[in-house]
């Protein structure tokens, strides 16, 4: 299928061939009829992409701060790869469309194949021929409403949410600053609510359009006409609400709002404009400044948007989906008219040229639509009599998988990837794409564009959203599972049953039942060719320090401080109901490192946690009496190293400082001695390259896997036991080898 994309590094716009997205449970696959260009938000993004790197940094200081923190934590080379990987990727455009349901995922019963729906979301309602849309981001289109008008649903919801934040009442007067697409819709919505409206915009044509659509008056904000209109309509008191629907770097909108608001009026920010509030003016009138967040309650909440958890109507009357349905109803009943806003309708194949004309100012437009081929572009298509295929989902498809024995590998080694997120593209694929004797065969993702990006950047022969096809491809020697945590165990189980050698990023499993399922697949298939991404034991600096430390005769004491830091708001790591706790996701790294240094698997786990935060203290006991104390903290200083480790035994001390420095102190016949890493490495090398080299060699030669299965299982079991120890308040004894 085709999709409009942009490279944020170069600014390139393209209509790209990408895989068809899979139809996952909890949503529907929609074939686009019309999609709407947001001439404000999207053109701002297009313009930013054309800036120099310095200009991009100035426009997004929040992102610069994140980059600097990443440098402190991960080092400059790793951060550079990650940042440039993100910049030099195609990103999607679009967030408002109307289309026909082509497939229905499991758990959906409110629409059927052939229904016309309006869709929202900058990850789900894209300028693409097909989109997978979760339940709370689509709504059925009322009978009789034209698809081209229903495509305005998302931007209409933005305007409607802004109006709700202003709490207008019948008979009041409002000022709308900025008469672009959102502003024109606000004018109509306010007029429909019985509010008299004054518009302000420097573009005379937009002012005239606003007056035709219901504004009592509209004019240039720098002229006396707007002030005169407000004075006449309000008896000199000022407007009850001001809606800031303008963009740009001027502070004029907020200054105008203060000047023309009544005492204790409301100012609602909807657009992205400068907000240097003049203190005296806002203080003296005690103005109420409010922000309107996108389409309404539910926005940016993964539980609502992705998992379909609706908010009870008694507590949240107007959610994203209910706003979308409300706006479509207003359109269907003629209370709002979007036809006068449509300046241009372009064929989807002409998307790049349309953006160019908009950016260059050649095409003056309030709203522009892309029209897609098919009957729904003009009228609602009848529901076709077709069977809905089995849902394909990276992480839990119920489709049967053929059980085959593990196969002999070949040269070159052919690798397939399931998932292509940040970690895979910055820390794994760069090492593999340059390695001799490796062919990147297929990349599988649930979103079409991420697969296409990985194919372009790393040279995969194929990109797809069809997991079953990859597992059934006998030319594939090994499968990398680098998806979100909740899908690891099931994907690993299926790949083992398909006879593949498997590399799964940590964690292997989030529950004991998931771990048991993986082991059952090993037993059923006879295929134990499995590696979990516990890379730290492969770090060159730590391996050299371990060699320098030498063998030990007595029990050891190990202390490991992990200064994990706080997660950013919105991180999927915070979705503990579906993705497990943060420690369950990454704690295996540190337990594996301790067990490797102590050359044994733990026999018991004890854990305590302070009230009110995610900090953990974990104590691991080993067969010879050795202990490992792991402090996993999120409340430490961000400038302190992330990982520090001390190993003490037999009069020797090994010290590791964040994979940058290492030293070993010991006694010898010549007295006290010390070995220290002679120079700083070029980067923090946490062992990914060496781990991948060992894995590829094992696949090619059919030799032993880099880490015994028993060790991988023991580490996973110990990680899972931490939660049991926290709940029970007592040490948890671990079972022996399985």
C-alpha cells in the first residue's frame, strides 16, 4: 500500500510503498476514502523538517534536554546513533480521515466490514491507503453524511474540545484569534451554541469567510475594527471568552486577549502560539487561562487509546470518541458546514506536490483533502460478502504454527526481526547490518512504516506485518524478538515451535506461566536454541576485569547499584498492567551479570521496597554462600553513573564504574597490587556487539548457544521471584535446574 511520509532529517516528502498493517485485536483495518491535511499542525512539522540541525534544536529545546541526559547515561556514540536513527527515518503525516472498514479485529462488535467510519490519531489516522485504528479512535459515520465531510472529524473534535474548555453560555460573546481551520470551525460551533462571535485574523479573505459562517464581525487584530466590534457587542465590558487558535512566534494574540476580555474572562489556548502573559493585564482582570488538550479526555492515555478502556460517562462526559461522534452529528444535522472550508481536493498520488504548493504559498487554503481511489470516495460502499482472515498480531496470534525440529543453519545466516523499535534500530541492527556472513531477510512489525524504515536503513530483503509467513519461511535461520515485553514469551514460544533459533530481548517472560509456556515449547519441539539479550556479561571491560580478578576459593560479596532514574511521562514502561513492572522488564540484566561474575545461579531471593517509590533492594544468595546485593533506584541524581559494581572475595576487589572504568585490587607476594583499565574506552560498551557475534557464530556452526538455557531460565525465575518476595515479605527459595 502507499503512505505519505517525511524524513525529518532531510525534509524529504514521499509517497512510499509500505506493508499493509495487521488487523490487531481491539481495532479495525480501515481503507481510506478521504484524509484531511491540517494546514496548521502538519505544515509546521513540514517546515521544521526543512530547518538546519541548529534550527531544529532551537525549535525543540525539550528534545535537546533529553539528548543531553542520554549522553550522560549512555555515552555520546550510542546517543548519536539513537538520535540520528530517529531523525533519519520516515515519519507519518496526517491524523484525520474517513474510510471504510475492511477488517474487524477480535473484540470489536460496534462496526462491521463495509461500514463507514471517521478516524482520529497521529499514529492511526494517517495519510495512507490503509490504517489500523483502535476502538476509541473511530466512530461510525451517520447516514447521509458525505465521506469528504466526515474526514473533518478529528479537527472538529479539537475545536469542540476547545469550546468545552471555554464553557460558553447562551448569549455570551467570544473572540476567536486565528481564523485558520480550527478557528473557522470554532466560529460555527460557538454560533451554534448561541454565542456571538468576533474573529481576528490578518488575512482578509479568512475574515470574510468567518463572517459568512456566523461571526458577527471579523477583522485584522492590529486594526481598530475588532476592538470596536467587541465594544459594541458587549457594551464595553469585553468578551466572555477568548479562544487562541493562532500559531507563530508573535505575542500579539495573548496581549489582544487581555485587552478585549471582560473582568474574570476565560482565555483558552488551542493553537501553538507564544504565551508570554503580560502579568499586570492578566492579574488586574484576574483572567482564567486554560489549555485545551487536543481531541479531549483520553488523549495521550494508552489505556484509553490503545487498550480501549473507556471512561465512565458519569465521570467524563466528553471523551475523544464522544467528541468525535458529537461533531459528526452536528455535521449531519447541518449545524456545522465544512464544505466552504474545502479549498482544494487532491488525488492521493499527488500528495507530495500538494504539500510543496502549500509550503511555498502557491496554494492558499484553509482545508485540503486527499481523495483515495474507490467507491467510498464519493458514497458509502456496500458491505462486501467476504470472510475476515485470522488476525495477525506480533505477540499473540492464535493461528496454528507448524512444529518442526531445529534445522541445520546455512551460510550466510539469514535473520528475521520481529519488531524494529528504538533499541533494535540503535543497539542491535547497526552491528548486524555490517557483519559479514549475515543476511537480514525479513522485518516484521505491526505498523507498516516502522517496517519500511528498517528495510530502508538496514537492507532487509523484505518488510511485512505478517508474522506467520516469517515463521513458516524455511530459509530463515534465526528470529530476533525485539517487541514490547508483554509479547516476548508468546513470540519466543511460537518461533521455537517453528524450529527457529531465537534471540529475544529481555525479559524472556513476565510471569511464571509465560516462562512455563516457553519451556513447554522447548520440550515439545526439541528445540532449545534460545538466547536472551543479557548483554552485560559480554562487555569487554567487564570480561577483562573478571579475568584479572581470577578464580576464587571462598564465598564472595557483590554490590550492584543501578541508578535507573525516573521514566518520562508517557513511557510504555509505565503500562504495568500490560507490560509488567519496570524491574520485571530490565532487572534480569543485573541478576544475570551478578550470576555470571559469581559463576552460579541464585538459590534464593529476598526483596524490600521503600514506601512511595519504585526503589528496590534485592538480595540474592548462591550455593557456595556468596551473596549479591542489588540496589535498583529511581530517586538518585541524574548526573551520577547508572551502574556501579563491586565484587569482594579472597582479599580481592573488582570495581566497575558504568562500563567506562574498571579496576581490580589484590594482594600478591610483591605486596598490594592494582590493575586498572589503562584508558577510557571510546564509548560505553555494554557488550551488544560481542553478544551478537557469539549468537551469529552459534547459529552458523550449530555450536552451543552463548549462554546455557538453564542459566537463562534461572535468571528469569529469580527476576520474577522479586515480586513474590516483595508481596510475601520473606525470602523465596528457587527451584533447582529444570
